[in-house]
C-alpha cells in the first residue's frame, strides 16, 4: 500500500497559483527530500498536506494509505497519521509543554479508539525523549515554545514527532536556524523515528541536512512542480550547481 | 442619562460626620458629577444604588483558622485617610452610611512572627470592613463569595510600613454584585491582588489602590470569564502619591457571545512622586459573536522622571496557535478551550488559582 500519493495537485493561496500539478509518491519506509529555490511552493506543499486553512486545492488529489484526505480537517489528518513539523513553531503561552503533549496524545488515542496513556508511563517516556534531544526537562514545564530559542523550538518539534509517532512526518525546513550540533541532534531524532512502516517528507534548502538524514529520493520543486527527481546524488549536484540549470 | 438622586432621608453616622461634613446634596452632586458619569458610562448606577439597600450582615472572618468577630467601630475611632474623598465613590460612602463599619487590627506579635492568614467569606451582603495591618506584618487574605444571592460588599485596607499582603479573591457564584475595594499602601509595603471572577447579570468591581508611602508596591493579576449574555465591569484606579513607588497590573478577560465587558484602568501619578514605575495591561478575547468589550486604559501623570506604560487589546484566538494545536490532533473545540484556558491561566495565580482554574474550565467546557 502506498503511504502518500499526491496526484496532479494544484493549489492557490488568495487566487495566486502556487502548486501547479505536483505529483509525489511516498511508500512506507522511505524518506523523500524536497528541495527548491525560494518561492517554489515547498512550504505550501507541507501546509496543504497538513490541511492548513486558506490553501485552496483547485485540482488534483491527496491520498494517505489509499484514502482520499482532501475533505479531512487538520485534526482528522493528524488522527489519520500526518504530522507537520513547523518551519516557525508558534508560542502558546499559558499551556505547558507537558500539558500540550498529553492533550495531543489523549486526542489521538481517543480518535483511534485506543486507551489513553498512563500518566506515569507518559511522563517517563517524555523525559526520556527530551534527554535524547538534549532538551532540559525544565522545558517541559514551560509554555509551549515560550521563550525558546530557534534551535530549542525545532528540537521541541522533533520531541513531539517522537512522542506522537505519526505515520507520515512532514518536516518543513527543520534545519533552518540550527547550528551544527543542534542539526546533528535533530537528525538523530528523525533517524530514530524512521522505520519500515512510516515515511518522511523532508523539506530543506540545503544539502547539509541530507548528510545526516540520508534520503531515498531527492526531488526538486520549481514553480509549483517537481522538475527533477533522483537519489541523494542529486542533492550533491544541486549543492555544486544551484537550481538555475533546472528551471 | 437621567440624574441620579438618593431618595428620602440620609443618615450620616456621627463618626463619619466628624470627619466629613457631607449632606444629601453632596451625595447627589457626586453621583451626577462628570467623573462619576464617566465611571458609570457602560453600567447603570441606579441598580447598584438599589443593591445597596439590601440588608447586610457582619463579615464572616477567620484568622489563622479561628473565627473572630471584627470590632464594630464606635465610630470616632476611625480616622483613616482611606475615607478621604466622597467623589471617589459616593456608593462606598453610602455603604458606610447605611451599614455598620467593622474593623480588624492585624499586628505581628513577637510570638506570632509568621504569616497571618485571614479568610473572609461572603455568604450574603457584607457590612463594610476595614482591615488595618500594622507595620512589618505579613498577611495572606483569602476572600471567597459563595452565595448566588445579590450582594454588595466594601473592603478597606490600610497597609503599614514594610508590611506585605497577598490578597486572593474568587467570585464565581451567580447573582448581582457590587464590590468595592480600597487599599492604602504605606512605605515599603507590598500589596498583591489575585482576582478571579466570572460575569453575572450585573457584576461591578471598583478597585482603588493608593501608594501612599515611598517604596510602596501594588500588583494586580486578574482573570475573568464572562459567559453568554453576562456582564463584568472593572473600574480600577492606582494612585502613586509618594516618590519611588511602583505598580504592575495585568487583566485578562474572555467574553462569550453577547457578553458585555468593561475595563477602565487609570494610573494616576501625583506631583512630587518622581521615580514612579507603573505598568498596566488589559487583554480581552471575544469568543463567539456579538460580545461587547469596552476598554480604556488611562495615564494621568503630574510629575517628571517616571516610567509608565499602558495598553489594551481586544481580539480573538490566534489563528496560528489554533492551527498548531489542531495539527497535533486536538479538535477545533478542544483547541479553543485549551487556548482560552491558557489566556486566563496567565493571570490565574496564588492559593486560589486551582479553584479558579476549575471554575474557568467549567465555564469554558
């Protein structure tokens, strides 16, 4: 069964066509890197997959596990197994990280008709994940992303990814704003998430992240379409030549 | 607006008359003054004057767990600058005229140097209470309202030099309300009000703090949830009278559909009060359609060398925050509830915070 299939997808934002017939197939166990110049539609793709309002699908379709998800609300897509790691994670003052994580887990469990996680086991698990991401446990008591540095926010996104264990992770420029050490920690987190049942759509500007998270496929998105696909060698070529030769 | 007038004969207690020569005419002038009309622009004053006719009982007070009976002033023993200006609140004066005034003198003895805990519960309208806290005394005041009947209540507090008072008050019961609070904060004394409440058909809170001694500090954190078609009107004045005083006020209110919320907060810095640091923030969230929110933060500054800020916002839940929560699996309703709760949580503090949070959750549920 295909994990994700995007068929001839066209998307507009405020009547501006951003995606213009995009096709993408992700099978379980695969990591697909999406690269491309600024304004090519990378973040639009990420937001459309997560169901963000204000993005209008004008044609084409999106399938998750062979089910059409276009009519699903964002929370229903999360229940179905999609997770978006935000390029700019928002701050939510007044809601502690721990409370937010528990609320998310409980909602996912309820939607999937699974038992809600035991509070003790939950705490233990969250602290363990935080430790692997080099996040001080004190962060868990603070408001979601409140006062976090850029790197801490990105690690917090990966913490959520590892805790919620979605089937499809869409990582929108997770490497932006990270120093080398933080980049390695985040990459280790993503690699520990990978298995034969899930998939990753990894949006990035730079080949650097792909040294740590080795993709199965690299796609170049330009002017709303995938104009070139290849293996990790394509990313290295892009690093040398830039995007101009493809657009 | 029609003129307000007190009907019938006004009996001014001797002890009050000794301090202030006030007559019925003075009341009526104060009730119809420009400043009074401004303070009652969004809430009708007459229903509160009517509310004041309700019979009130003596305050129900415990100190460190023991029930105490506050002294009924023999009137004449009160020489407090707290009761200084009729124009500040003619309603409060009226309460003093109509009811017995009770007083509590709180002092820290050698044997009792720890925190003094006062609990004040309103099970009905409460006669005016004046609490005088001696210098260098640390007090926690917990105030609850547990009646659904209509209620009026006035509280006057004088903080001696170097004293500390953390005042937590919750009011989540139904019923019309008029609550008046006036606090004089002496030299180097700290007053911290943690105020949590809900709206009712008529809920008016008048809060008047005065930093009267150098180094005095006033702090207010206030959270309010005003359910559908209910009302909350908060009128707050913080006066900086002495030099080098400070204040910090944060008010967060949520108004549901057709609710009406009014906030009027004024920082008044007197001449000869340099070195004042004063900040005021009022944030309001409208959830649902047709909520009415009036907010007016004001600064009145009559001296140089001060640091002041005031600001107010009226808005709805942040769309980015909503999407973030929903993308993690929370339903739109659960996300709205979580964010609303978080908005109030930022001003829900102190020993009554848990009780307040539970009440907010019930209203928000």
